[in-house]
C-alpha cells in the first residue's frame, strides 16, 4: 500500500498589502502614524526643493555661461588650431580602451564605459557651444569607436602583449601630441595655456599613476631591513604627512626655483604634477603599510623556505595580498587627490575650477556663480563616481573580504 | 669537513651537521649547545615539551632563525651570513609548517608551481606537469584548481607538502605538521609522510605522533630545555629510555 499524504492546503495568494509596491510602501514609509507623518513632511520638502531646483535650472539659469565658455572649461587656452592633437590623443586612448574592455574584466569595462559616456556627453555640450559640430563630431567618433571595439570584442584579434605595449606607448605619444616638439609640424604648446578639464584630468591621472608605485616603494622601504632605507622612507612619509598640500605646492612654486640654478626652469605644470605625486605617495605608503602589516609572518617564512628572493617574495606573495586589501582606502585617497588638484591655482594654473572663477570675472557673466559651480560640481561628481564604481568592480574581481 | 671523511667507511654520508648550536631570543637562551648529525636518507623525529627549542632548532637548519654560536652545515654548505649560502641551502630543503602557510591568493596548482617557475626558472608546462604528479602523489589531484580556503586542513597540508617537494629538495623539514589538524585528518597527512620516508627522503620531523615515529623513524631525538637529552632508535626510546626526563615526558604523552 502506498502511503497517502494528507491533501495539502492550496497555496493562497498573499493578501494585498504585504507584497509588491503597496507592501513596500507600507513597511518602509507608513509603518506607524509617526512614520507616515515624517514621510509626508519629508516628501513635501523634497518635492518643494526639486520643484524650485527644476524651475531654476530650466527657466532662470543662464546656462549660456557654460556653453559660451565651453572651450575654456574643456581645454583652457590651448590653441584651437592645435586642439586636434588632443582629440587624436583621446582617440588613441579610446581605441585602446575599447580593445581592452572587450576582453578584460569589470574594472576596465567600467572605466571604458565611463570614458565613452563622458566623451559622448562632452560631444553633446560641444555641439551646443561655440566649439561647434567639428569638435563635437571628433569626440563622438571617439566614443563610437570605443563602443564598437568594446561590443564587437575586437580585442580578440590583438595579441595581449601588443596591447600592453600599445598602452605603454600611448603615454609618450600622448605627451608628444599634447606638448608638441620644437622644429616639427607639432608646434610646442606652452603648458601655461593648458587648462580646464584637460588640466584637471592630466594632473589627477599623472598623480595617481606615479604616486602609486612610489608609495608602494616607500611602504616597502619603511619595512626594509636596511636601516638607512628605513630611516629615509620613514622621515619622508612623516615629513610629508605633517605638511598640507598647499604648502607642498608653495614649495614647488616659490622655493624650488630659488634652489635651482637660474637657467634651469621646471615647467609649472610639471611642478604641480611633481608636488601632487610626492604628496600623495606618502599617503599611499601609509595605506599600503597597513596592508603589509596584515600579512601573517607564516607567509613570509613559507616564501623564504621555498627559496624566493626578497624581490620575488614581495612581487608574488606579499604585495598581491597586501594591495588588494587596501584598494578601498587607496581609491578614497585618489578621489581626494582628484579634488585636491583644484589647489594648483597656487601655481597660477587654471584647472576647471580656476577656469570657472576666471569666467565669472567676465562682466557679461557677472552673477552666474550658481550655474558655473553647479557645472563644475557635476564634472567632479562624474569623475569621482567613475573612480568609486571602478574600485567596486576591482574589489569584486579580486575578492576582497571573501578570502 | 672532517666528519664526512671520518665516516667514509659507512654507507651514507652526513647531510646535516650541527655543532654546538646556540640561540638566544633577547635574554632567553633557547638553544644551549645542540649537536646533531643526520645522514642521507635518515628519518629523524624530534620530540619534547613545548618551549624545549625543537621547532627553533629545525628552523635554524634553513635559516628561518639565525643561530648565534656554533656551526651548521647542510650538504657541505655552511650557514653563515652569506646570502648565497642561505639561498643554496634553502634550495635543498623543503619545509612544512604547523599552520600550512599556503598562499591564499593562489590555487593549489599555483602554490606548487610558483617556486619552480620563479626560482628554478622551469617552463610553466613542465612545472605544471610536475605539480600534477606531486598532487597525485599526495592524493588530491582533483583539488588542483581550488584555492586554499576551499580545502580542508588535511588537504591544505598535503598541498603544502607537494609545494615543498616541487623544489625537489634533498631534505624535508616538518614542523609539527599535524598539530593544527582535526583528528580525522591527521592520518591522511601522516600517510603521505610515511610514503615519503619509505621513498628514501632525508627527513627531520618535529612531531608528537608516536605511532608515526615508531613506524618510520630511524632515530628519535628528545629535546629538553634547549638541549638534546637523549637520542636513539625508536625501540630504545620506547622500550628502554635512559633518561628520567624522557621517561616522564613519554608517560605524559602516551597516556
């Protein structure tokens, strides 16, 4: 005889009000009379603010201040007849980003997506501005090339080492394109003329790319068994961390020329890059040191027992574990580095915020502070948000915290 | 080296010679004059109370700890401050730790192939082939592509043994390899060690697994307070211990 089961009660649908949107509203916004009151008051305030903001943004705001000065915001006083070199350099980077993104992990994909979206956005603004359809078209082409290479996974057809070399090569190529070389068709463009988003972007990029390896070396130096190396690294880190960035930039702008012989002049942009890099490296070093300290001594003993040299041990055992645990802290640091690039006004450089102030000094845009600062804030938000998204992808890829 | 010449009549040569080894941790005198000679192919089990200096001593053999007096020769190379000597000695010695010390960011396979590829410069394919053979030998070929965190303690320790063997060492040091394991996993590690001992590997094991010692040790060495108090074949240590401290210690761990 087969055992018979008792007839099961039929599944009833849950009563309306515990699932779905109504359920969500009830649980989260109207769970008690007090909660309902708070919801209604906050909702009213939010609606009012949104309405006022919208009314201002769409009827009162003179966005003309942005479009009329869009060239300044984008590239400063970089001469228009040489601007094609910027778009070409961006084209190179966009192409490589597209090739890499098609076959790479989430971090590069995120960065590439934002690079494409950012350029598309700028293309739109350029179209509305005095820059006109040519510049807009160039930026749009970059974005499209990036997307196409990304989606068709064109990176498949390029050997990985070739792509790596192309990336490395893109740095000097971009530098030559931007700065130019005397006596060639690429006329030199003085860095005094660089400005706006171009300058902000370059300062942050160079600062991040250089301060990271330098900071890692300092962190290793601080834990070195050689007393001289340890002492110098510690002294450097402590000295820099005891000084505000403004002071470092002052040093770079006023003191450095005094120490150097008269005929040696270091370019102002290079000085700013140097100052930001040297400053940021000390903080990177302290972050990385935290990661290094978290490595159990057994890891080092096992590496030594296997006969790995100190270099190999750091390269293959210590740093991969230490660095992945300090990604969140380092990205936080790099986001603040990006925002700190605004301090280069001390050197007389006009990055995007400086351009904003310069634009506001024009008599016809008197009183357009809201518009200018809202635009600059939006640009910084996009850049910082990109970095933080990329860092989440990087954490996922490296499995932080789920070891 | 005179000791090798002295014993030239015997079948096996001395591969580890330690003479009057002293070691201090700050003021603490932890090794107080250790003399120990190990022959090629010999399996030596070191036992003794915790704090008796047994782990410290085997860690001086591959220079994870520095000795401050006396001399240690491994395969004729003296362990001094000369970095090249240290590197040469380490390349002849494999070590297995109490807490496994696998590299958590690398798979079992990558743990095993890292040193052959980076230190011995062996081609990746050859290294992976050797690694598969070794993982087979320790009985976990199917775990090759897992990360240490996905393996049981016994499996991790067997990967650690394979990792040490991948450098094709002449000597294996085991520092309490089963002390951190759950009881049901101890035997799987001991089986691998027994197989290794029978294959003729020179081994020094710090362990309290007396069954293992009785089965495969050629010699047992009892450490007490930084000194070797007694040594001899297992039959003597278990059957007719000479020293009062040995008797006392054995009675504590065998009951």
